[in-house]
C-alpha cells in the first residue's frame, strides 16, 4: 500500500513503541540546530513536536539546511530511539527521533516579522497584522482550542436541559441594548438601513411568543462601542437563552449548573463556587463593594460609619454631615495595612486618582493612630474598630460625601487595598448574582428619568408599582451574574404585557406612538397572547478569558480588532469606490482634515 503523500502520523503521535517504523510527517520547521555533521530539526504541527535529524551526507542536505524556520516540509524516514542522555522528558515524543531519508519542501517561508517559536511579545500591532503567525504559537493554539471546547460543553449542557438551538437574523432593525448600532445601507430601499443586532433580544422574546418555550443560541452580537480589556470592539459572542413560564429563580436554576459545570470542567484544579450562587442586591453590592460587579475573592467589605463622625472633632466630616443629611462616611477596612507608610501610599494613590486624599486610622500598640484618631478621640476610634472587627496591625480608610458620587472611587480603593495587601484569594472562581436593579435612574444633567438597565424588564410590583410608586424606588426583575469581578451576563424577567410596557416607557419619556415605531414588532406581538418569560446571555469571550487566565479579551479571540476597532490584517474598515456609494445612494460628509502645521 503506497504511503500517504503528506503524512502517516502527526508530529505529536509517535512514541518509543513506534521505533523501527518508516513514517512520513509534514509540518512547519519550528527550530533548527546545526551540530556540524548533523542537522536537527524540530518539526511542528497542530498536534505536537517531533525531533528529526539528517546527516551531512544526505543528498538533500543543502536544500534542507537552506529552508528557513516556519517553512512547510514533508519528511520521510525511520523512527529511532534516542540514547538515554538525549531523551527530552518535556515533550511526549521525547524518547524518539526521526532519521530523515527523504525531504520535500512544500512551501518556503520568508523572513518572519515575529518569532513563532518564542512567546516573546512582538507588540500588539505586529501580532494582529500577522495574526496567522501569532496563532501558530502553542500558547495561542491552546487558548483557541479551549474556546472551542468551552463552546461545545456549553452547547451540550443547554441541549441536555431541553433547550432548542435557533439562529436569529443578522440583518435586522435597531435594538434597545443601549450601545450604538452598526448600520448597513439598503441598496433596494434608498435611504433606509438595516442594523446588525446588538443582541438577539427581541427575536428571542418573539420565539417565546411563538410558543417554543426554551431557546438558546451561541449568538454573535455587534455593538459600535469602545474597546476595553474585557470588551472587544465591534463584535462578540454570548450564550443567549430565553425560557417561558418562569420566575427569576427558574432562570437561575437553569443557568447555574451550566456555568458551574463548564468552569469546573476547565478549571484545572481551581475551585468554583457551588450552586446556588450567592444573591446580592444591587444596593448591597454598591454599599459593600462600591460596584455592581464585585470581586468576591477580595474579602474586604465596606461599612457606613457616619454616626461615629457626626458631631465629632474631625470637623471636615462632621461639617459635611451637619450641612447635608444625605452625606455618609464609609469605612474601607485594610487587614494587615496598619503602618503609616502604607496609609501614606494609599493617600498618595487617591490623590493621583484625582481625589483630595484618603483619610485613615491605623491600629498599633493597642490604640488608633493618625490625625483622624486624634481628632475624634479614643472612644469613637474604638467604636469604629469594634464595628469593623479590626485588630492590632490593621488599618481603615474613609471616604465621605454623597454615596452615589463617591461609591465608584470607594470600590476602586477597596480593590487597590486588596491587591496591595495580597488579600485576593487565588485559584478560585467566585460567582454571584446581582439582583433587584433599579428600574429607573435620574439623569443629573437633564433631570429626566431614564431606564437604568434593560427597558423590556418587568418592574417588581407590575402596573401598580408604575402607577403608585416614586419611579426611582421601583426595582426590576433584572439580574447580572458576576465572576471574579467580571460581569458575565445581564438578564431579566421580561415585561410581556402591553399596558405595563406603555406605562413603563411613558415614565421614561416615550409615548405610545414612539414605542410602536421603535419596537412595534415586539409590542404588537404581545397583543396576541404572550407567555411570562425571561432569560439571560453570558458572554462567551469573557468566560474563556477567565478560564484561560487572560486579562485581555483579545487573547481569546481568533482574529480580534485593535483598540481603535481596526482589523490590521484584512484592512478593515476600508474606503469603498464611488460607484459602490452611488449604488447604495450614499454621499460622504467627512469631517475636515486637521490643518497641517505651516
């Protein structure tokens, strides 16, 4: 039987038991080592590495010597055992090598813009421009395979729970997720545009109205928003799902085993929060952690200590409390931070962050130290220490003012303290649900009431709450799931009643005509019998980012764009010829180019 033209085995397949076999391998030249009379080649494919060796007497020696790293070659020869001192235990094929008897150059590589056989950082621009080379690296291949396996695992777990996979449209109308849409001009309908879906939100709700009961999709989503470490500009993927006749707890019970199972499957020994995940109200999350995306690996919890400063000798805080009853003082404990040097460092950090500073007390020799302790006296200092459960060698920092203005900074300080004092628990995935989001929020500049989250969420208390409560006190059946300080998904029990939807949008300044114009497809569908329904949509990219222990989401996406939302490899976005614009009935109105210095 003739040998396969390219390979009988992969580069990671052969073992000592194959010694004596004649085989054929194909792959990329990973490394070359010239030992005078012998030339060693590490041959690489997707499956592994194989050491190959050729003697200077081989007729093709000059040809193989001239082949550059990353050239594609086919090598035929005999598998032989290595001597004991040359065995490489670091690779599965380390007990053997291939004695090369035939050589074919399949494709010669040019001079490389980045080194594939090294993890040395070539800079983001080079890596993205030559992403196909970057992806040849073992570390990158591992991450992309991980992504594939995670998606497969999620899909199977959803199917096993009775969810049906559907594909929803890509060319659609604008949706209400809150980011800018990507628009696609219609050639057939001059002056009109499709929108790429920010999420399949309305379609999945329509599937519930259609009676399918349990839907899911590994869905592409498109949002014209700026890049962040945990957010890819342009497009991302999410596990989008929806269920009929469910409460919030039913949604949690469906998603928790999927996320817990997937994380446990790929955790590599790291611990995962067991189900049911902790439920934390939005209000508690802000007050304890300064954020609605708390990292529970950090044990620090903030507390209000306003009463200890009211009427105290620390005039700055006491005066603020006296002037405005809404003023609060929050304490940020710092276990093990009880030194003046650390407290001064934190104060400098706060000033660098644009704050006036960060007041503190640290505990040593049985008493509180620092200017604040001197001003408020030993009794109030002891009361603060007792309330927070602090001990000798600990410290506490304070922020004061209106909580909605300082909460985010307090949360940042909590994070910084946790990192500086090495309090962050390692090798663990800590999940929690954030629940009871406010339905509305006040725009401080305009004084208008706006939706604070998803406008299609059901308000807690339904129509009665909308008609009788202060809108800013209404909570919604909205929830986020958070892992290690990363928001994985938003979700909600949906508003499926036309009369409730009309009232909800009216409070946010939309009349019925505008509601029907913008969201008519969904609104009209609810007039024909809609089941109570709800769902969520965890981000696939963020899940993989956490499992791969990567701080930047671009590291787990095959072909990401850069921070400026440019695809350097494919040269997108690109200009289009005038005839294409004419065909689409478009004229460009570009901003003026900045004047050059004379």
